[in-house]
């Protein structure tokens, strides 16, 4: 029997859903292998956050200090490394988020423990830990195992596990003194900045026609705009289109953009990376247009058109216009 | 402002049927085209932009074989001053831990104020090497960096969080920054540019020069097996000629209530 650590992630006073998802998976593993679930919570005035997970862990270790008001990976690393040394948990789960991706590799080096990132499943096969991951934009899966170690660190992809509660737990709350009150900081938090809102809110649209890197050139975006116009839909896009400054950030769908929930989402020249698809999980119906029959988007879309977008999109547009006229 | 940028050459896997190799440890790569990892392309550009403005040098570094020099030459053509390749034989026997150890061993002895990596590499999607290098060098860091400004001996960064929220920090130098796509517009590189850059220094160092053995680089995470994604029901493909596809497409939209 061992402990399973889950590093709770929260932002601006609110728990992040990845925390529930990690607690669900930890809970499942705990049931199967008689482990216990310990949530690690660092922050300032975090009692409400502890409250929100108190029926999902057996123990919550809390460090509550003014200095923990803003996330700092170095402080998290040192604090959690201390806990790992003390309790030797078999697993430490961290979200594969912007912050988790900064923390986990540093912690792994600091604690001398093996790490696998962006895991989509965790298994123990004959007591051997196996982490399931994806490579090559999801076109290949891999099972990763580890050199023998007292503990392992895994970061968990958002959205792959349930957000539900699992099992019947009532957490013991353990408040610890924050040990690093005097640790010099080499990084100071300044402020948060929001993405500019823009004139359309894609999260409210009923019909989105979304354009991806398959469009090739900036001027080709007009093709997709024309289809959207014909359908009275709204144009959105994948990240590379924003990276290239072809469309503004507020039209980006995905983990680092917006989550949308249209009745119909038409993806044109989008491969279906999970960061993109995470933003469309609320869509009613997904229609993908892509010339690569192996594109991962066809695994999750409801309907697919395997064709060159430059051939098929104009045909679709013309047909829509004809139908409307007729 | 001396900047070291860690880069990687990765295969293009879009629109190709990937084939698992005989050992089931990876994919067959002999038919694939290779490019500079997208994130690293932004990282090199950012380093060159910063040194154009503040002076200093850019060093591009990779762990790989002779073929991987192609991406170093591209970095030199983009404006890096010199390049280093760590020759370690077949790199598939290492994990990110091992790669980060080699990189930090070399970077440690270079003059640097900043180290850049991409957020992750498009092949294995691990996203570990950068922060591991930072920890091994004992320097501070920022992840998912989408904006950088140098301010009297410090660097002001914006890190992208989920939902597009930016987190602005002020960081002491030296520091490692993992660069996110979209931070700039990487310049175009011509064949002529690459030819011209051939005069720039490209140094090769092997493991013995680093004083490192396979033993201390032995992997902590091992790929047991790779496989094709498990079958899902998948999308219902609209088949037939474009006319038939258009009819089916309209029928779906009508059924789902988005056609007036
Ligand atoms: C931390 C982080 C956050 C991220 N956040 C987001 C996010 O919020 N949103 C997001 O979208 N991405 C995000 N990404 C990037 C994501 O990983 C992918 O790189 C991105 O989604 C790919 O965009 P794409 O599908 O448009 O391009 P690609 O993956 O390049 O796909 C283009 C597709 O177009 C197809 N195609 C090409 N030509 C044609 C043609 N003529 N006709 C038809 N099809 C064609 C190709 O077959 C291919 O499938 C994030 C990445 C990271 C690391």
C-alpha cells in the first residue's frame, strides 16, 4: 500500500477541472491496488478549494501562505520534492497543463524520479507501471515503462478521465507550515493579461466553419469565409492560423483558445490535434473536411469528407447558394 | 545578450501512412521528410530578433547524427552565429532525461544569458527537455512563452495559460524560456541563404568529449511498444462524386437545424 499524490491545480481562486480528472484516475487506481489518494494543495486562502475536493481524496496536504498566492514552479518543486522524500508516494500526478509542464520535469530531476508526460492512461501490469501516450500528433500510440524506482511522476492530459467522484472518501486535512518563507525568488509574478475580446464571440455561435493549416495561404481563407457566409455561419480557426496572424486570437478554438458548443462544427483542413478537439467537445455534430484519410480528426468527427478542400469547398458553397435560391 | 537555442529535427507525418518498425519501438523513418521542429523555428527566430536588438550571439545546438546538421544549417541561415552538434550515435536509446543531460553539459560551458527551447517537439510530444535543462543548470525558467522583453538585466515574459490567459513575469538572468508558437513570424530561409551560412562554425562534439558515458545517460522511461491507434467507430465518410457529397452535406445541416 502506498500513497498516490495528486498535485491540485487552481487559478484565480478556482479549481481547474484537470484536478478532478486526476483525482478520478487516482481513485480508480487506489481501489484496484489498495493505495490511498493524497491531494497536494499549495496556495493562499485555499480552504474553499480544499472543500471542493474533500470527498475525492483520503488526505489533503495544504500549504497556505501569502507567498503561494501566485504560482511559482520553483517553490512548488521544492515543496513537493520535500513531501515526496517524506512519504515516498508510488505515483505523483500533475496536470499536463502550461504550469504542470513547467513543474513536472524540474521536479523529476530534483527528486531523481522517472517522468512520463501527457499520459492518456495509467496501468499496473504485474505491478509494473505502464503509461499510455500518443506520438506523431496522435497517429501513433505508445506504452511507456520505467526503470525501477521508489516513485514515478506522470503528467496527465486534460479531458481524458472523468470529472466524477469515485468511491467514498472523506479527506483528512493536514495543514503544514510552509517551509520556504525565505527562499529567494528569481521570478516575480506581475499580472494576468486577457485576450482581446473582438467583435464576434465564437462560443455563442450555432454554426462554425473552422479553418486550419490545410488552407495553405492567407488569401485562401476567403474560400472558407464564402462558405460561412453562404451558410450564415461564423468563421473560427485552429491555432496555426492565429500564429501566422491570418485571423485574430479570439477566433481560435482549443485549449489555448476558446471552447465552443455549436450545433454543427465544420473543420476544414484541420488535423484534429487534441488541443484543438478539446475545444469542440461541446459541439453537437462535427463534420471534417481533410484530404488525409488517416487524419486523427476522422476518429472523433461524426461525418467526414475525404477530399482536397480546394475542390470540395467551392462545390459545397455553390450548392448551398443554389438551394437557398431555389 | 548571448542566447543558446536547443533544436531538434523531426519527421513530417502529415498525409503519410506511418509504419511501425520491426522492433515496435518506433516508426520507419527512411521514407519521411524532415524539418526543423516548428516550436524551435520560433525559438531561433526569437533569439535572432533579440540579438539584433540588444547585441550578442546565438548558438544553436542539437543532439543528433550528420543528417540532423540540416536543421543547424537552417538555424545558421536564419541568423544564428554558430552551431553545435552533439554526436551520440543512435539517439533512440536515450530518453528526454539523457538528452537534457548532454545539452546541459555543453551549455554549462558556453557563455549565455538565456537558453531557449521549443515548448515541445512534434514527434514524441514529451515537452520535457527544456525544463530538465533548466533544472540541471540550476537556472530559473518560464514555459509557453509568447512575448519577451529585456529590461535592465532582467527579462519580462508572457506565458500562455489555458484559455489564452497570459501570465506576465519578471525573471532574473540567466534563465531558460520554452518558446510557444506564434511569438513571432519566423523568417523565410532560401537555399542561397543556407549555402551562404555554410561558412559559419558548426562544431561536432562526441560523448567522450563531454566526459559522458552511456551508463549515466541510461533511460528512466522506456518505450515498451508503439502501435496504431485503437479502432474507433470513426466518422461516417460521405462518399460518391462531389455532387452526391454536397447533397449529403446539405441534408446533415438541414437535419441538425442550421440551414434556414
Ligand atoms: C500548449 C499547446 C496549446 C495548443 N493550443 C491549441 C489550441 O488552442 N487550438 C489549436 O487548434 N491548436 C493548439 N495547439 C496546436 C496543436 O497541437 C496543433 O499543432 C494544431 O491544432 C494543428 O492545427 P491544424 O490542424 O490546423 O494544422 P495541421 O496539424 O498542420 O493539420 C492540417 C491538416 O490539413 C490537411 N490538409 C492539408 N492540405 C489540405 C487540402 N488541400 N485539403 C484538405 N485537407 C488538407 C492535412 O491533411 C492536415 O490534417 C496547441 C499546442 C500546444 C503545445
